[in-house]
């Protein structure tokens, strides 16, 4: 058997050093003899090349998708918080919400109003604690996805070679949220 000159830890350290020093995009230094417009055109060309290499449209789409996904649990949490606050502060919260709702809507008749007030609004108010708990748990999870996406995008754009494993990355994302 051949003896290994470096242990596994030393080998991993060398890989990290290699990843930190290598970059996908090595910009050329600016020339001193170019005019302002040549330099500006060169700058725009470099921005275009860097944006193409980093896939900024794909990454911006990922960020936008995670923001849109985060709206649903945020609305559930807001609905739960509103229900809990109204139940603790107002004597008849379903009548108050029905009044606000039907001031904005045209008149549908008293039967429809009573149905909405008794069945729908009171049902939602009764489940507001569940909406609050479920909405907050899902909001924290989706927010960690958003932070993870931002962490990935910034790492790619700035060519940072350091990376965390899945567990450390998720724990970092939870701490950032």
C-alpha cells in the first residue's frame, strides 16, 4: 500500500483554497490610453458578459418566485393575527367585519349577508389561531428558502467559492430570518 502524503483534512483544505482563488470571469485590467467613451463601452461589454455568465435572469426569476410564494403564508398569518386581535378587542367581531365588507360591496340582500356573517366570517374567526400558527410556520420556512436563494445568488454573482452544506446552510438561513 502506498502512504498518502496528505491526510483527508489537508486535501479538503487545498480544495477550498483552490475554489477561493479560481474565478469563472477574469476581467482584463482597463487600458490607460482609452478615451472615456471607449472605457464606457468596455464597461458595458463587461457588465453584459458577467451578467450572461452568472445567469442573472434565471436568478432574478428564482428570487421573484420565492417572493410570490411567500405571499400566501404571509396572508394566512395576517388573517390569523387579525382574527386573534379582533376576538380580544371587539365584542362581536363577525358583525364588525361584515359591516366593513358590505360597505364596499353592493347590496345582495339580508339572507346573503347573514350567511356570510354567520357561516363564513365566524368560521374564519374560529380558526384564526390555526391560521396564525400554520401561517407563521410556513412563513418561516418559505423565508428561509428566500434567504437561501439570496445567499446562492450573491455567492454566484460575486464569485465566492465558500459554500455550506445543506444543514449548515439551512441553519444559517433560519438565523438570518
